[in-house]
């Protein structure tokens, strides 16, 4: 969320920035926030003045006790009692106002960077780069059907035991999944990222620090009768890892490779991938996450995007980069790039990477600061997909399909992680 101190000092700037989202409800929330904060500050001044008056009375009483003027003490004690009662009442009002202010701050979006394009939907996202040559595929069936045909996956039995949106991966494709994970980890390790496996569940309070509150209903799975949610990405527990801590500024930036299985309610039937791996409820993902000083975040945003690009270049998958517009960016990111890989059967690009600069938005929600030269300040956080394996498997099948042998060629970058296997779909002795 936005730092209330920053809001107070930049009221008009924040309002004009929020107007870019073309959402009157956001402006109403913001104006309500300013009113609540003004009221809170007035009440705070009242309590401060009452405390000063009570302290003054206490000094007077001490003086009278020393002078043995006992008859003059009683009215002062009665006055001090009334002040204490009034202070308690105002403090309760302050607590209510603080809660209202926090709830409003949690719902107000992040500040957008200046070069975020204006738009109302994903159709207004701006393509900033294209790489590779689009390929034609001779695959006549969906990637999901092809996987089942070659005993590489089982969607029917997964649906029987878990419901739609789940899958069994088998044989070479299960190896391919692990190869993608190892490949991404090795790439990020060479960039100085520290590998971290995260808890797969989080409590609600820390979770509120990292994501839009709507996600609790729309995206995440709740554990029944427990204060726990299954994680939607390793970004979330990594971001919350330093909740309520002050980090040493000399040790920043902290760069992590997050490894997890992720769980999301969202699922769709888009295009030709109604059966398959593109939109599923459970999927492995390797994530980049960085804690840094404010002055470093714009540069690091470009760096983590470049890391993700290198992964897809080495996999030789054609892609494009889009700068996400105001209507598609969500409330958490200040600026977001997506990498979209070309899917030949659909003849369209599909998102496989999101790389976001969040500025101090998560750090404020989670109360994470850094200290340097005696000064404490909220740090910045950034995140980017390295590989979400299921989507990349679909891309590999469509882009590397060989009609002559009805097999899928394994990208060269992955073969060392697959016992030298060069093709999927052809019976291989493991």
C-alpha cells in the first residue's frame, strides 16, 4: 500500500496519478482516505493536548503535595480523571479511524510509472520488442491430446481424483518439467540469485501484505478451519519473509530464486487448449524476487526482464515483450512487462512471464525497511517469472513438433537435464 506520509506530502500528485486508471471508484476511495486521515490527525492532536494538560496537572499536584496544600489537590484530581476518560474515548475513536484508514490504503492501487501506457484492457498493451521467428506447426491435435496419445500425461484420471484443471505428467514429459526447473535455477544461479524453497501455505495477515484482497476470493484456495491459504506463487511467501524487519542496507539487493508449486482457482477454456497444461489449478514455477533500495529498482526491473528473456532465447522459443497498460496492470505493480511466447496452433502470443516493479507498495503493507547511515526507509520489491513449466511445455510441444516422426524435439538447452533424451513421444529406456 501507499505510505500515508507520502500521500500527505503529495496529495495532488497521487490523485493525478490515480486518475490514469480512469476509475471513479478509486478516486472516491482516495478522497475518503484523505478525509479519514485528516480526522485522524485532528483527533491525534486532541489526545496529545489532553496528555500535555494531564501531565501539567500531575506536576501541579506534586507541587501542592510538597507545599502540603492538600485541600487544593482534590479538584485537580477530579479534573485529571475527566481528562483521562475523555482521552480514552478519543483513543478508541482513533483506533477505529486507523482501521478505516488502513482498509482504504489496502484498496488503493500503487503509483504508476510515467511510461506505463494508458489503456482499458489487454488489447491496449504496447509491444516493445519481438524476438525469434514464428514457426508453423503440423500438430493436428491439441497438446493435451498429443500428450495423452503418447502416454505423457493423464488428464482424465487426474480429473477423476482432483477435478478439472489437474493432471498427471508421465515419462519424458515429467522429465521435461524437471529439466525446465533445473535449467531456470542454473541460469539464475549464474546471475547471483540465492535458491529458496518456500512454504506452500500462508496465514491471511502476511498474505494481505503482498497481494490484492480480491485474490482471497477469486484466486486462492483456503484451508478449511485453518488460518491458512495455499500460495499462488513463491513471490508471496518470499515477500512476506522479512515482515516487520529492518534490513541492513549494505546487504541490499537481496536476490532470490523462488521454487514452488503454485495453486490457483482461476481456470479458463481459451482457444484450443481446453484440455491441457496452459491454465491449470496447480503448476510448478521458478520465480525471481528482489529486495532493493529505491534508487535501484528501475534498473533491476530491466535486469530481471533480461534474465527471463535469456531463458526463452536459449530455449529458442519466439516471443514478444509487452508493456502492460493502466487497465490491465492490477493494483500492486507500478510497472509490469509480460513476455508472451508464440503458440503456433493458436497463431497467437500467450503470456508466460510477468515482471513487475512494485516500488515500496508491498514493503509498506508488510512493514519492511532497510537502515543505512542511521536512516530507515521502506525498501522496494520486484518479481518476475523465470519459468512456469506447464505453459512452457505447451509452447515446446507446439514449436518443436516433428510431423514425420510424430515426436517433439527436446530443446538443446534442456538435454543435459534429461539423460540425453532428444525426443519426446518416442519410447525411451530411462
